[in-house]
């Protein structure tokens, strides 16, 4: 009987040991020399990819070669991640991007989703919030910040132009990773993530303060390198 109790106890303990030791897998982000020469601030991207939460990429300047989306898509595929990158922009911009993937290999490897911000505003917002909640990544083209002006942001018209990325950040509680390209170099700078919980007050105040903080990055010394 003592031996039977021992065997039952052993079988009971094994699952507990397994579940306690199981950890969420980390992204393998072994950036190449080319990546390191092309991007600055990759550690910020790594930290967000290793989070179970989704996040927003706010692009300041047009990335004609879509180097950042391509980098992220490559990392996601290498890690067999369930996460997916969605590019938000107006219809014309998205059509150009889709046509730029000319080879079958590129179309397969760059597994982007596309969201047309010129569609029904409420549906677009609901789709974006759902994707962020599921842990996916939204890449907002700079022209989207200009042409996409959801109704919740329209009461700012007489003050300043708020960023649509801050609306999604505050609604979904996810960080914003801003990127820009210096005028005298092809290097893409990734800034430290902007966290929505750093802003307090009413909804309008949080949107305004977070937008101003992100706009201030354009004058950061980092962009003058």
C-alpha cells in the first residue's frame, strides 16, 4: 500500500512541476550587422515583441522601402509567432505597397495585413482595438495620421492636430513605438516606447498630452544624428 501511495503521489506531482516550470517563449531577435547599421534603438522593438500585449508603430516619415515592417515580419516568421503586422493607411498608399511586392517570395515572406482607414470609421477603430487586444501590431503610415481623423478626435480641431495613434493607445492601453529617419542618413531611429499609463486626467487631456509628447520626438537630438 505504501508503494501504491508513492506512485500516486509521484504522478500527482509531475504535472505540477511541469506547469510551474513552463515559461512563455522569448522572441529570438538576433539582429544582423545590416539590421544594426540600418536601425537605431532595436532594443525598444525587442522589449515590445517579448510582451504578450500588442503595440502601435507610429511612423513620422515615409519609409519608401518599408524596411521596418519587413524587419518585423521577418522576426515574426522566424519565431513562428501568432502575432501579425497590420499596416494602416489610405487606399492609394496601401495599393502602392501591395504592388511593390512583385515576387511570389516577397508576397509570402512579408505577411502583412492591410487596413484601409478610409472605410467606415467606427468599424476601423473596432477592428484596430480588437487586433491590439489579441496582441497584434499596428503600423500607422505617416499619411494615415493626416487623412484619418476619427470622430472622437474631431473636437480637438480648434486646438491642434492629435495623433490617431494616441486614440488607439489610450483606448487599448498599449504602447506606441515611434520611428523616424534622419534627413542626412538612411538610418531608422526607434524611440523609447510611449506608455499610455504615464498620462493622467480626463480622456481629452491624456490624448493631448500624449500627442504632444510624441510630436516632441521630432525635435529630439536623436533625429539629428
